[in-house]
C-alpha cells in the first residue's frame, strides 16, 4: 500500500492557514526568503503548535515530510521561482 501524499494546499489547511493559491502565494511572498541557517519550523511567524507540527514531521520523516520540504524550498526561493 502506498503512503498518502499531501499537497501544499492540504499542508496549509493542516496548519490552519488559508489554503487557496492566492493566499499561499501571498504567505510565501510575505515571509520569504528565509535565511539559509534558519530551520523552517524556527521562523518567527509560526505558532507553537504549527512549529511543532513542522518540526515533528521532518524529524520523524512522517507523512507530511515531503510537502514540508517543498514549503521549505519555496520559503527560501520565493513562490515565483
């Protein structure tokens, strides 16, 4: 059986954020680029529960890790790149 895959909109929904394409683009544009040495989960704009979720998913190489990595890349480069 394949592991479930998640999309960027579903990650934003999981984080309690607006998950339509315009809102996602606006969020990334507003908060990027992240400094290279900053872990995504340590960024100032996450709530404690959002940061814990992001951190745990990466550390556990869990279900959401792939899309969290995708968000990390986008937050470093910006959405349009």
